C-alpha cells in the first residue's frame, strides 16, 4: 500500500514539474522575442506545396 502512494506521488510530481518546465520555456520564448521572422518565412516556403496524402498546405 505504501509503495502505491509513493509511486502516485512521484507521478504527480513529474506531471507538475513538466508543466512548470513548459511554462518556463514559453516565458523565455516570449522574453526573447519568439522565433526570428526569417525562420518562420523559410519554414512556410518549405511547407508550401507539400503533399500530405491529397491535402496540400497553402
């Protein structure tokens, strides 16, 4: 019984820690100004015309 409580505790702790890391990464991206405009334009041009099983990304 005690080991079940222990494992549930670590599962919840890992979930909360992962959520906090995600928030930290998003905050750092916001503070740094996000992705450079050049890289997003390059990615859009690479994705344009890509065929995904009959669906074309425009």
